[in-house]
């Protein structure tokens, strides 16, 4: 009698394949820590959105110092800074869309995507225009007016969206006993 064709072996093979399938499905779901990092912690890169602080970062990327030759600029540093921010946010959005959705993650994923959907167009349009003005060595008054316009138009709604996401993020972190320190 051939041991490979007996019924007990067949049952064990099916069981092994089933167990392997369940293992692979479970390994596709990210850990709570990884989920939290992608959906919530990544927003740390946009906390200065619609603030004078972000405008200063963009503007400061164009500063040259006459007595420091290595500070000589090419004239596209502010645009490059904003462009890199946009690329990073687009990657984060892709990562968020790849997260496993369930009852405890659904709202966080939704709000995180909505937050980036709110911020990205402003970076692509208003902040890119501001960066071009900075690279072109626009006047201090022009830059301040443009930065103030962005802040006045977007800061309040951003803060509401961000606060809501952080509230859900805190609850998720507590539920999963994640070691997170909140300011």
C-alpha cells in the first residue's frame, strides 16, 4: 500500500494547506503598531499646514549667506521642498489605501485619507505658488500676504479634521495598548 494515496495523508495535506492559507491571510494584516504609524503618526509631517511655521520653512529654504559660499542656491529650493512634501504625502496616501480595513480601523482610514485629500491640493496649488514666489525672491510683503491668505482660508478646517483624527487615533492606541506619548 502506497502511503501517499491513503486517506489520512490526504486529510493532513488538506489541513496543512488550510492552516497555511489562514496563516498567509493573517500575515497580510498589519500589526496595530504599523497601522497606527501609517494612518496616524505620518500626519506629524503636516501638522504645520496653514501656519506661519510652514511658510517660514519654505521661505528659509531660499536663504543665501554672502560669507558662506556653500549656501549659494540654484533658485528652485522652495519648489523642490514643496515638491518633496507632495511626493511624500502621495506615498502616504498610497500606504493608507493599502491598510486592512475593519471595524476598529475603518473610521481612522477614512479620516486620514480625507485629511490628506484636504491638504494635498493646497500644497500642489497655493504652497507651490508660494514656493515659486520665494524662489523668485518676492518681497517680504508679498510672501506674508500669500502665507496669511493660505492660513486664513485653510487653518480652521484643517485643525478640526486633524483633531478628529487624533481623537480616534488616541482611542485606537489605548485599545491596542500602544506606547504613544501625546503632547
